[in-house]
C-alpha cells in the first residue's frame, strides 16, 4: 500500500499562521478561480502523437501542483501537514452513467504514468477498483473533475461540512476561439493554506508543463 512521506508544519513559526486561524473559523473557507488557458500547441501535439488528452492534461496539472508546497499541504487534527508529493484522483465514468474515483501518480515518468493510469481506468470501469486507501493516505490527493462535452464557464464544486483541505481541479471542453484552442480550467482551494498568489503560480506552472509536453513529451526527464 502506497504511503507518501509528510512533515508537520510548525505553526508558531509559520508565516501564514494568522491567516490559517482566520479561515479555519469559517464555514466556507474556500476560494475558486478560473481561466481560459491557451492550449493551441498542446492540443495539436497531443492529437498528432495520439496520446490521451484527458490523462495528459491531468498529468500536467498534477506536476504543476506538486511544484508548490502550498498545494501539497493538508489540514489534519487542527495541524498542517505537507506531503512530499500528492496523487491525482479523477472521476471515471462507468457504463451505467455513475462514476468512481481513479487515483494516479503524476510523479511517475510520463510513459509509466500513462501505462499505470490506463490499467487503473480499466480496473475501475470493470468494477475492480484498487485496494482502498486508509483515511490518512486519502489526504494526499488532488480531486479532478472534467466535463468534456460542453465548454462551461461556471462551476461550483460540492464541498463538505466540516470543510476539508483538498485542492480541486475542474476543466471542460476545449473550444476554438479564432486561431486559438482554449481550455476552461477552474481551481478550488482552502484559503487557510494558500492565497491567490499561489493559485496564479499554479496556472503559470501548468502552462510550463503543457509547453514541456508540447516540446519534448517529457522525454528528457
């Protein structure tokens, strides 16, 4: 069973300790931001290579998020822990039009990631999900939802009570606008763990990872 190392943040010396305390007291401590991302070159490359668009976008988003410690932090028992890396947990549509979760590892080399992700997708679709994680292991996830049938502008993720601390990614159908192909992408995150600055850094890194795939298919890593 996969166990990812983590450390506990020392709150007395944590620069955002007062921010963390402020948002911990709120019923809805989340913020949501979205952007239309230019994926023109990426979309052309992924189609030419016949790689899966869905899994490749997830891979790039997961790699981008893991570059930011704020995205790898979670709240457990009133403390902040920081994972060495986090996994992706995406929704997999089932034949009966319900869904199940499929966990993949964006820290793997790209081809190894694709091989394992396709195996896990097939297992979930056939009703053979992987062994269930422990509650502690489930903290190390990024939740991913996608609606590839429509290019939607607004999305509100269902959020639990009491609040959790998972970053959530949501993207919809890539659409042509003039000479560009645009990807509507939304991030929902816990404001006690990060601010808009970190969200913008994530979008910068996401664009870098998309460009890296376009240029090299990650073959030089």
